């Protein structure tokens, strides 16, 4: 059998045409997001034996592969996760900075104005006009604190909404990746366009949370989120969700569900945008609210105590200017009960010493009969409390009251002594004559 020169030439032309086609496709998609450059692998056709020798029969394109480096892709995902977290943190903290610049200055200005008005009353205690102005300054101070708390609450709501939006997008991506895995398992992972789409979705997913990719022999990829949640396993996708917070419903938590099983996801392990949003809410906004509440308690308690140490214009012992710090409207939100509790105890918190408050939050747990542990969530320090009657007295400036019911072993409560104070502070004095501008003679 003679060597077919025309056939050999035809294979060379066809192979070159394929090479040019791949190159043209690369050029055409140079600006296509998520596209990976492709290369055509050329190989020789099977040789034929003529006499004692083997002669080549031409060439062909054996495969078209993506130029893809798994190590580089992994490093890019890690960088994307860090950038997503950094950009989100910067954006949210910038919002908070503007908030304090525009609204927050009302609080220190209000304090200065109120102090100045009180000094004016001390100078001219009989002047009803100055007394009325002083009550007006107190009202403006309370309103400033109320508005600042309202703005912080809005920030919490906005952050919760963003968490929900990101979670919805994560669910969409997980379903798409599961469908892609199914296609790749059918094609044995040879479809470059589908692989590009898969990598683009994984890269986007890495903006929202840390992503670990586990390649499978079938060409599919399993995706683990935050190092703990198997988001996609083959063609099966887990559903992410947002549910009411525990113990505070207005601080939603993130969950992962598959079939009838649901587990809570630790947001501190997620990273990316989701991790940054949870960190901003839990580590910045809530502590800021607690500290603002601590300020509100300090203002209300200090001036109310000053009132009780002096006489008003009617010759009577001064009454409260601000709402009492243990009024029911001021104590809202001080105790949060975990849903896992099996007891029926109803708790409340009274402030005993504003000066001893740290602005921190605590976890109260009941282990055995008469054994209560109070853990500072910021410092981690643990204090054992003993029940006296229906009270648990702490050295942190507050007393925990068991209003009704009883606790069972393992029950937990979150205690936020300063919560609700900034929203609840208000002026209760209506008569300017009630300002006590004369020191009481305690020896009378």
C-alpha cells in the first residue's frame, strides 16, 4: 500500500484549521468575563507498516483543553474572599462614621447644653424662664439619644436585609452549581464552556464566603462553605436560610438545610461578605447600642439622684427629671431567653449601680440546683451567683430577678443590662418648678 501524500496533507490542513479556530475563539473571548484561554493538543495519526518500516499517516487535534491552574484559581478565591470582607467592612463602617458625624454629635451637644442650662438654674433658681429652658434642654438631650438609637436600630435592620439578600444569591449559585455538576457528570467533565461557567460561579461565591472546592472524578466539584457547610455535593445542593435570632429574634441567624435537617451556621467561620456583615452587626452595632444605653442610664440616674438630694421651688424634695432607669419602658430587651430552654422562668433585670456597669453583655446559665454562672461575653470571665429569694445579685451593677417560674439545668439567658435605655429615656418632669436647685439639709 503506497503512502497517500494527499491524505497526509489534508490531515495537516485540518489540524491547522482547528488550531486557528481555537486561537480565533480565544481572541474573540478576550474580554469575556470568566473565559479561560484554550489550547488545541495535536497528535500523530496511527502509522502504517510498509515492508520493514512504519510510515506516518498525518496528524489530528486530539483534545482542546482550558489553560487552567488550580493553585492560581484557589489563591484567587482566597483573595476574593478577603476583598469581599474588607470592602463590606469598609462600606458599613463608613456608613456608621457618617451617622455619628451627622446624628451622633446631637448627643454630646445635648449634654453640654443641658449642663449649661442646669448651671443657669443654679445661678438664678427663681427664674421660671431659665427653668423652662433647662427642661427643654433635657428634652432635646433625651430626643438626641433616642434618635441615635433609632439610627443604630435602622443599621441593624439594613444589615439583616443585606444578609438575607446575600443568602438568597448563595442559594441561587448553589442550585446552578448542582445542575452544572449533573451536566459534567454526563459529559465526563469535557465541556469547557460549562467548566468556565462553573468556575465563574465559584469565584462569585467566594466573594460572599470562604469556599473550599473538592474536585470529583466525574468532573463535578463539591463545594464547602466556610470550612464547615457542604453547600454542594455532586448534584445535591444544600439550602441556606435566615431565621429568627436566638435569643433575640431581631438578630437573625443563618442556617443550612437539606431534606428535613437544619443546622445553625457559625457566622464567624464564613468570611467574605457574610462574615463581615455578621461581624459588623454583632461586634460593632450591638456593642455601640449597649454603650449608648449605658450613657442614657448614666444621664438619667445621675440627674434623678441629684434631684432627690435637693429641694424644688415649692420647697419639696426634687422628683425625677428623667424616666426612672428601672421603669418597664427602660428595661425592655435586658433579658433574652434561648429557645432550647426547658424551664419556664421569666426573668427581669434591675440596675443597682450605674457606675459599675461595663456596657458588656452576659450569659446566665443554670447548671445545678442553686448554681448560676454569669459569663461576660467580651472578657470571658465567669462569676458564680447565688440565689437569694427570687434574686441573683451580681457585682456588675445589676440584679437579676426571677419574676416567675423556675429554671432547669442547662437553661441559658443573655443579659444586656443597658439594652433599651437609649430608646426609653425621656423627660417625665412637666413643671419647671420641680427642678431642685437647693441642697437638702439632711440633718433637719
